């Protein structure tokens, strides 16, 4: 976040305020938040600095203030990160501001392990270095909900826990069986949750996170029949809604026909039986681990190649998260 100090709070002369301001300055020193300064001379002449002149704390705050001001002149902070602004002494009192700035932004997901691996892979692929650092340092907390039905509870726990701007984002798989399938349980739950709490959210355009795995990553699973049919016989839209983990259900009798679920609304109806048979079984329940195992294969270009039905979706998702940092 970007932080300003009101002149009123700078002219206070009490130890509790000064201690809170020193803690806030710590957040600037470590690069967690940005000190937005209009008039450095006014800060230097304030009771907070001049009234404590010569102390180690005042010297340190003054040094960090000058450094922050100079850096902003020559290298303005990214407006994707540090998009939110608070004014200490106007929006929040110093201790509330300290609490706000020391708390992480929260990204609430169904499964912290798999969804977290997906998110971190996308952050690396699209070169979002500031966001990668924020996640590594715990400034962005990826929160495990434990399923789509628990998203509302986790959001509710965090929305009112910290004073200041709400820094909560929630996303989940869509579970769409076809392109017009916009009333899945996941979509309905997330839409209601975000509307109720006024927080941003995102339902993935494709069926699941595994649907975003690039071709080079999926090749590592050594499932040649599934791989060949998936990339050789399916359209981009069909790949969006294929069950990546389990594929189609195998026929109950050897040589029997593969039945496609009616919920797909005919999306796979034109495929030959030999193609459907190769697509049975899918890529396996551990396919998501490819987000961890195949980092070199997951690039902005390879992900966008899989996102032809909704170009730019991942950068837009990352933009929303970065705005909360």
C-alpha cells in the first residue's frame, strides 16, 4: 500500500504515536509498503522528527524518508502493486494503521497446496516479481478454505479482522462442463460471497487449474494416449472443459462404447470412439503437481497458448491480487 502521514499526526507529541510511526517506518524500510511524501521538509521539521532530533530513531526515520523520496522521484513504484492508499491520522489512527500495514493481504482458495502451486507458477510465468516476493515473505497469505463450500466462512473470518482497506481476494475453479455452464455450484457460491462482502473474486474460465497446464508440462506425465488425443483431436473449447484428472469413464465391458455425460451438452458428441477411449482416465489426480515440477515449461507464452478462448485472463487475475499488496 501507499502511505501518507497527515500533518496533524506528525505534530503530535506523545510516545505512543511515535512508537506506532516507527513501526510503520519499518514497513517502508523492508520494502513492504511505500511512503508517499509530498513535502520532505515538512516531515523533517515536524515534532515527530525535530522534537526527537539526535535520537537514533529520529535519524533512522529521516534516513528512510529521504531514501523513499529519492526512489519515488527516479523510480516510481508500480501502480499494480501499492494501488491502495491510507493517510495515517485521517483514515486511521497510528496504531490502527500499524496493524493494517503489518497484516497480509489474503488470497482465499479451495486448496492451499494445489491452488497455491498454480498461483505461484502463474506469478513466475508472467514475471510478477513484486508479487512473488510478497508471497515468499508472507505479505500475501494464500488461505486454505477446504472446498468451495468453505469459501464464505474464510472470507467472513478475514474481512473484519483488520482495520483499514479490505485486502481479500477469492478465486476458485469454475467446474464448467461446457462454455455456457454458468450456474455451477462454485460460480454461484463465489458470486454470492463476493457480493455479500464486497470483495473481489475470480472464477476460472476453464474447468480447473489443471486446464491451464501447458503442452510441455503435460508431456512429462508419460500418458501418451491421453496426451495425443487431448492435443491431437480436441479443440481449444473441448480442452477447456475436459476432466483433466479423471478423463472419461472407462466402459464397463471390454470393447464397449465410452459414454459422454449429458452435462457436456454435446460438446464431445462428435468424437470417434477410439479417441474417447484414449481420453479415458485423464492425466491423473496428481497432474496439478506439474505446476511444481515443470517450472521451465510454464512461461507466459506457453500459458497464453492454452488460453485462446479467454486471452489475458491470468494477467488480469494477477493484477487484482497485486492491487491488494
